[in-house]
């Protein structure tokens, strides 16, 4: 996971394309849980802010989903 300080540094047309592609990856799974979406989008090396934007959720919800995914892999 990248540090959150990088979230503010990402801007421009390439980031718009990354976000669009990320959105297209989760469109078929509209009814999927946030954890599932975060798991998919994390593979694109997106920040929590970017994932929240794509999923239409709060940044803290994305952080919680990431934490839940990490805890699930430890068991």
C-alpha cells in the first residue's frame, strides 16, 4: 500500500484514464461488496482516495475494507 501523502500528488489526464479503467473493472460487479471492489481496485495500485472516488464511498470506508481484507488473509 502506498503512503497517503501520494494521494494529493496524483493529477492529470493519465490519472483520469486510470480511474476510468478502474471504474470499468467494477461496473459488472455493481452489487458486489465494497471489500470486493477494494480488492479488485487495489491491484491497480490506486490510493484510498482514488478507490473511494471510483466506488462512490468515503475514504475511511475504503481504509476499513482494506484492513478487513488484510485481516482475512491472516486467518
